[in-house]
C-alpha cells in the first residue's frame, strides 16, 4: 500500500512538471540566453548499467547507481516514457518525448532548444502563476558535441526544485529530461551542488 501511495505521489509530481503548449497570451518569463561549456568530461557520480531508451531508439541515457525505474501511472502524460527515482524517494528523473505539432515545430525552427525549453516552462507559469519561478537563466549547454536547452525552476509553495534539459534528436524528434526534487518523505533532499552533479552526470550519459 505504501509503495502504491509513493508511486501515486510521484505521478502527480511528474504530471505537474510535464511539457505542454500554451497560447501566446500566457505569461512567459524571458531570461538572457547564455552558452555554457561544461568542463566535466565524465559523470561525477557512479552510474548504473540501467538504460533509458526512447521507443524510436534515437536517444539513450543511464541512471545513477542504486536508482530504479517505476511504471508511469495512468495520470501521467502520454509523453512521459520513463521515470527513475533514487532510493530515498527525494529525486525523480523524468524522460519525455514531446509530441511535435506545427506550432511547436515553428517555434523550434526559430529558437532551437531554447524555444523548446521556453515552451516547457510555460506550463508551470500557466498552472502555478507566480508560485513557480525560474531561478537560472535559460542557457545552451554543449557537451560531447550535443546541445541542450537548460533551465531551472522552483515551486515556492511546495518548496521543490527542478532542472530540465530539452534536446532535438538526430531524426528531429523533441525530448525533455527533468530532474525534480520531492518532499513527501522525511528524508533530506540533496543540496544544490549534489543535485547539479546528478543532473549533469545523467546528461553526460545521454546520447541522441
């Protein structure tokens, strides 16, 4: 029963952090775009041999050692194809395949992965208004000849933190990877430096 409850809570958290398109009139916080080159060549944390693979086979990634997959529940967006959580249930890694529409494609053609990132964050503004804010600038992160649109946000009322990376695969499919903190247990949530180590270590294993 406890496991079912935990999976349900994680499902709700993921549902609220998904990626949807909002109309142009919705408020979007715009930040200066920067380019970041991460000097870290290898993951800073130990990674497992468990692999996340998209259905189309155009992206794969590893999850940290000790983490495990959970099955997305029926309340999760159909775009989510994999969820992994840490043993303490304080972090979840969520992988989504963003359904392409003419509206999305037009924005991505103009703005690339930053436009894709901006669209994903727009959901948080639309759903939570001022309760969710960006805490870091949108920026392009280049690693191993791959490009990601990265942004970080916090949900003030729930005191949770998230960081996401959007990317476009070699066959022009759109994806989003998010690392999200969870606070429904008594376990301590990792500090920001540890959170970043986990986030960027997963990115280091991500290939598309």
